[in-house]
């Protein structure tokens, strides 16, 4: 095992291969406060990439209702149970074990293999609620409740478990953008990646007898466009860009800004040790213990920060740029009430007013002697 730097954990950890970071790293940030669970992202991916034989119940992008929803069934509960009780104190590096460090000596990771039935119910638990709403409801309900939607793609991890476990070395991480791909000509369908990915984002196709996974929409990314699931997001909750590690972070890079500069967006289940490259702005209303388990001990700070955005025009500006362009934004700026996104060359690709002004017309129009109302 090699010693590699994992900045999510704040420490070095053990991994099968030496640290080899790509020139730049594909990444998505999701604002979970805005996801409406419409599944347009799931359908955008499905109709683009997985409409073939053997892919009937394959969703490279899925959206699950937390805490009850999961696809495949119970993936998160099972992986946490396999890893066992671990602790992570606030403002300290993670001192528990990752799935690589907790593995049996003959294994690469702590793992489990979902059954065929586990993949059969992608909408399991949809819109089921639980727990306590501490803010945000005006209803005096006789019971407590909360839920939130969690959209998920492959995280194109810095330390992919799928890649580490593949006995055929069929999985590789592209040096140019960090996208993790399965070479279909090398894959023999042993399923070690399906077993080892804790997020269960590598899936077996019984028709081709190979494993398949999200390809990060690399043909679009290579042309400077964001992935299909990002471009089509109805709630405008997502932005795809290239994240730098904290020691190379740039304040004008949208993803770096949300993750490093503001500490608003957090990786999910960072304690597993993969340095996953999808980041979430946590939902402010959900149970904090649950959120801490999912996003780590920085979740309180992220929520505190999110609540300050109403007084922060720069962050507001960046959040209105989410979903405003199909192109990849390499940098952004907010000037005189307008948010701007720029491409790699620094050319402007989008501009959006930070606050959309509205004008209320008088109810009676004296010129036309007409009363305006909202009924047809
Ligand atoms: S999320 Fe899973 S499939 Fe994707 S790169 Fe990480 S380990 Fe591999
Ligand atoms: S990035 Fe592309 S391949 Fe991956 S989940 Fe989104 S649409 Fe599907
Ligand atoms: S399209 Fe956007 S808003 Fe709709 S479920 Fe997907 S991530 Fe959420």
C-alpha cells in the first residue's frame, strides 16, 4: 500500500497506487436546498447513455430521497455497517479508518455486492419523510418530519475504489480531466468494481457481460460543455467545473470558490477515503446528526455560511449562474449587480442579473380605463 494525501480527511492514508493527481479534476457542485426531485437529470443521462440492452434498470445519475430512499437498496447503510463505528471530531483530521484501511489483509476494500433485487427499485422511498423540522414549516403538525433529495453521479474519485479493485486493470483515470472510465475491451465482467465502489456507481450489464458507469459526459466536456445531467437540471442546482486541491485553489474558479473559499459545499461520505469529486451544499432543514454522518464535521459551518448568503452579493451571483449556461465556466465575477461566467480563454459566456427586478403595475389603467387582474 502507498501513502497518499487525502485533503478531505486532513491526513495521509493508504491506497493501492501512488498519488497521481490529474492535470485538472472534473467535479460537480449541487445545492441540495434547491433540488426538487424532478428526475430530469436521471432521464437526461438515461436517454443519452443507457437506453440499450442490459441497461434497463441502470441509472448512472439517480436521485434518492434521504433518509429512506436508496439505489441500489440500502447502499449507504450497508457500507457504513461494513466499515463499522468510526469517529471524527470537529476541527481535527479523521482518525477513523477508510474502506481501504479497514479491509481484510487479502482484500482491497471493505465491500459488499448488491443483489439483482437491490437494483430493481430506483424510486424506493421517494418522498418518504422522517424526523424533525426545526425551521421552515408554518404548519403545526402532529408529528416531526424532514427529507431531502440527493442527486448522485459517479464522483470520479481521486482514489477510486473501482480502479483499485479491478483485477484486469481495465479502469483508468484520465490525466487530462480526472474522469474515471472502464475500458470495455479489457473488462471481463468480474464485478470487483461493482463490489468495491462504496457509492455503487459501477454497474453490471448482464447483456454485454461487462461493468459500466457514468462517463462524466466526456465527449461534451472535451468540447467545453457541461454534462447532460447538469445542462438539463430543472432546479438549476448544479454546476460542473474543474476543482483544484486546496493548495492550488483559485478564488475566481466557481467550484474552488464554493468548496475552498466559502466552505459551502462538502464531499459526501468523505470518511470512506476516496476523495470523491462531487460536492453538496447541505440542506439547512434536515437533521444535523444525519447530515454530519453524510458530509462530515464541517456541516455546521457550511450551513452557517449558507445562511449568510443573503448579505453576500458575490456568492449570490455565483449561485444564480448555476444552470444559466451549457458551457463550462472556468472563472466568474460579480460586478455592479451582474454575475459573469467566463470560458477557459477568459471570454464571457454568460451574464445574469444577481437580482431580477420586478415592476408592479397599477391595478387601474386610467389610459385604457381598464382594471388589471390576474384572472383571464
Ligand atoms: S464513485 Fe465509484 S465508480 Fe465512481 S470513481 Fe468513485 S469508486 Fe469508481
Ligand atoms: S455526467 Fe453524463 S454520464 Fe455521468 S451521470 Fe451525468 S449525464 Fe450521465
Ligand atoms: S434535474 Fe436538478 S432539480 Fe431535478 S432532480 Fe435532478 S438535480 Fe434535482
